[in-house]
């Protein structure tokens, strides 16, 4: 009888040890950057199914018993959760109980069209891309933020923003709106825009064109001065990046004359002044380049014929035309070589 009791005690201790180990042992195959998993439905079976599919648990019972003991099921919320390297099932249960969801980073770099933003949000959050598109193509949705469907991108200051997976679109936009206002209230940006006789949204739009012209900051400053001079003289901007945007073909390497007849309001060869809104999300640096553009008498610029990425700037058309012809000749020769290869 004593032997049977001893065996039972050893069995219980063994089971308890295995059970405890399953709870406190680090979850396997978690990389240094951690692992994310999403809980959509919070009923027991759905949560257990997700944890098994994500290979967070291999056996339901230890997790289920512990979760029941800590009364997790009434407190767990839909959302995205993170497991860090070294975490165990107790950590997962604690996160569920405390509602500790993972912060998701919304990284806004260069975006060109609304669909780019919709895909970015849908990739990281619970909202699908169709809902995002409905929101950003509705003036009723955007009116509270002082923008419309043409100027909505002026709300997006490229940066990294933290949200929860199930954050609503309104709350995402509220945070982006606050970030935009904070940006413009710093470093005398609004005062500098007013000195250029431009609104913050117009500066942003001009910066978006310059962002697409070149990657060289020195040239960006001079290009900004060209466009500001043209605006002051009521000249057409004649900005090639706006043609690419109008045609929704950002791979164009050469703007042919036939493209200049595109009736789009973004065609700055046909329509004087700035386009209705930005053609991309420019960097904060590029916005500041516009605000701090040097005073010049430049009215024209063309890429250098040696294709070094820089430009030649002119204050009169005769000089500009000479350098433009040299660039066109070099481009024709380059194109012919590529075709013959």
C-alpha cells in the first residue's frame, strides 16, 4: 500500500514538474526581434487555435488550466500581441490578463498615391485597405482635419508613429494631425511659409515636387529657388515629376512632348501655379529646404549632360537652352547605345 502511495506521489510530482516546466520554459523558436500574433476572436477555442497555429503552445491543457485559474477569458481583448525572446506561457497569460498589446510602428517614408497609404495601414492594422481608401477619398471624413482629398497627404509628416493594432482610422488620423501641427509650429516654419506668401500646405506641395526632382540637397535648394521665382512671376512651373504623377507612371525616365498635353490638373506645363496637392510625401528636410531656399535669379534648370545627378541653373532661356540641348544629345546617345547592346 505504501509503495502504491509513493508511486502516486512521484507521479503527481512528475506531472506537476512537467506542467510547471511547460509554463515557465522559454517559448521555442523566438527570434531576437520577437514574434507577433493576432487575436481576433477572444473565445477559448479561437485563442487556443491561434496559439497552436502560431506554434506558441504545443499542448492546450497547461495553458487552459492556468488561464482559467487567472480568469483570463473575461479580460483578453482582440489585438496584436508580442512575444519576446525568453518569454514563457506565464508571460503570454499575463499580457492577456493585463491587456498588454504590442505597439505597432507605422513608418511613413515616401508615399506617392493614396493606395500606397491604404496598403501600408492595412498591412499593419486591423483596418482593411478598402476602408482606408473610403476614408481618405471622402471630404466628409477629412474635413475635421482641414484637408480634402487632394491635400490629404499634407497631413503625413514622414516619421515613425506608434499605435495599437486595432486603433481606429479616426485615432490614427488624430495622431497624424497633431504631429503635423507640432511640426509646423516649430522652428518658425509657419512664419517662413508666410514670408514666401505660401500656406503650409502649399510649401508641402512644392517640397513634394522637389523631393522627386533630385536626391542632392544642394540642388534641391536651388530648384526650390527656381520654382519660387516662377511662382512669383506667374510662370508655369513646368515640373517633370508632375507629369509622371499625372500619368501615374513613376518609371518614366524621359518626358516626351506628347505627355505635356495630358489634361490633368497636375500637369504643371498646362496649368500655372502649384498642383491641387502634393505628388508624394516629402521628407521634413525637403520641406525645410523650401522654407530656407536661397534668393537667386534662377528661372531654369536642366540635368547635367554627364549624368552625375546634378543640374545646371540659368537665369535666362538662351543659356538654359544651350545646356538643355547638350543634355538631350547626351541622352539620345545613351539611349541609342542601350538599344544596340
